C-alpha cells in the first residue's frame, strides 16, 4: 500500500504546470514582481544621488512608515487630544514652538558671547575677560538635541550631495532593460527631461520661521517611538475623530502660510489629507479642491463628508472634477498646493497591483515629469501676485522634484517673461523640526524629507514659490 501511494504522489508531482501570463511579473520560473522592478530602479538611480545615505533611506522605505493624526475640530477634540497624549503622542505645534524657543535662546547666548569677546579684545585695559561657552550654564533639557538644530543631519554627506546635484543625469542613466515578450524598454528619455545646462536667474528669499496654525492639532510620536495610532473611530456627531496621514505630508501645507480669508486651491486634492489640513486650520478660507480621477474624486468628497459638517462644506468648499493642466483659473488664488501625481516611491515597492513600474505602464512613467511640469505651470499662472505656490511629490527623484521646478520656471521665463517668481529658502524655518524629520537641504530649489528608521516619515519633496509680478 505504501508503494502504491508513493507512486501516486510521484505521478502527481510530475504533472506539467503552465505559468499564467500576468502583467505583474515575467513569464516562467524567473518571474519578477513590479515591486522588485521598482526597487531595482531605485537602487540603480538613487544610490548615485544620495550616496552613502541610500542604504539608510532604503531601510526606511522597506519599513513601516510613521503616521500623524489630524484631530477633527468638529467633534470633542479636547478629549481626543487627552487620549493621544496618554498614548505618548505630542502636538506638532508644541514640538515646533518648544524647539524654536531653544534655538532663539541659543542664538542670543551666542550673540552675547560674541559681543562680550569683541569688547574684551578692544578694551585697551583688558579689564573684560573673554567669555567661553562652557562658562554659561545649561540644563540637560535645554541642551537636548541642540546639535540637531544647528548641524545639518547630512553634514557628512555635504560634499557628495553638492556634487550629485550638479551631475549630468545622463551620465548614470540606469537603462532599464526589462525583457518582457522579447521587448527591451529603454527609459533614457526620462533622464533627459531635466535640462540643467540652462541657468535661471531666480531671486531667493529666506524664511526664518513658520507660523504654526493655532487651531490645528496634529499629533505625532517622537523620534525612536514606534507606537501606532489606533484606527480612527466615529463620534456621536457621525464624524471621525481624526485622520491619519504620513507626518511629512503636513509640511507642504504648513509652509503655505495660509492667512485669514485666503482663497486656497489644491490642484490634485485626492485622497484629501492635505486638503483636510488646510480646512481644519479654521481660517475662514474658501477652498477650491480639484481632482481629475473619478474614483479619487469620490474618495475626496467622502473624506470631507466624514470629517466636516455638511453646512460647512456647502458654504466654503468648491469641488472641481477637471484636468489640472487646463483649469484656466488665472490670477485667482492666494495659495495653491500642487501635490502632483508621481512615482509614489514607498507605494511602488509595496503594491504590485497597477504599479507604475509595470512594463505596461512604462511609457506613462517616462512621461510623468512632463505631466508634472504642465500642472505646475498652470498653478504658477493661476496664483495672484504676492501669492504662493507649493509644489510637492512623494518621490526621491530629482527629476520629478527640482527638475520639474527648474523646467517650469524656464518655460515661463521664455513664454511669459512678464511673470516673475522667487524661491523661498526654508532651511531656517524648518530647523525646529529637525528632531522629528530627516531633511536633505542640498537641492537647488526644494527640500526633501528622507525616510529613516528612527523617524520614518516620507519621502516628501516640497518647494515654495512666490509670485512677484
């Protein structure tokens, strides 16, 4: 009996199998998933951009990301805040204000030391002794993380990154040879998008501080705290208590500096987290929320129905279901967020379904920077003089980030020279956040939040542009 069963099992094991053709992977035993294609592309491309930092970034991308909770002001938000604080979460506004006070105090002390020492040197009688920094008393809490405020996190990589940003990207094009149905696909065109040989004359202004919205309550867990937020729940008002987003997604909205009564647009608004952040600042603003995708547009409206009372939505929000390239809303808005479609790097290495790195979507991926360029140009023409456009992506690619900003400014300088813009340097204004986010400030126009296992937000790139004329 044992022998007959053995022969049966052996015969079953020899039944020939046929691998199904599937867009997610190659045919046969050597199948390669779209997520693996994405990671191979990143290893080839980003390792040359970010150098020694890439392995740390890669680990962050492959690890669970951190979230932030946007507390809903239209429910019993005080009790919700108490619950979040009991979990160990902190209000991001509190973190920013506390760290800003430390920085200001340190700068004043440094200035005092400098002035006293100058006086001592100039005093012919040398009655004034030189003050050394060690003579000033600091408590442990005052000096906590002070080096993070005054030193770039990536200082050791400074020379490498500065060199990387001035390289011709075509020098290290990772030609993606994806052998699928005997085709070889070359994404060389993608890397030729960024014309870095054209020098732009753009004014730069420095912003030293962010004005944190007083009524916006955004909670996060601190560095090295891997606690997860509980799932959002419905309150008695049939509205949810909070909305979870990647913490770095709040930064493009915070740097917009929305004022009372502004007319604010979000050109690519779905799924709705950033738009909700705009509204919950409660600054009596009108919102213009646009989304072209029908399914994502429905999701956007559902988010607002789940968090905002119906009468409030009707009075202050305009929903638009249009192509952001052709909105034709020129000189209309005070502030515009352009959170464009991108390769969505973290998502690309997790989800096979409809992955932008699938071979059937190769042409679409190659043309992403062109689509981003068109949307950004439309936004720059739609903002009022003195208004602000914030461009953002969740990609690490300098082509989709600084490259698109560069090419948009170049196009408008050539086609509509009467339009003038300036780039806002955010390095100092973001300094109080350096204990929470891993920033890379080495890019020409914008700022990059890098994934990091200790504070795993991002990736998120953002650039603040102000229209001058």
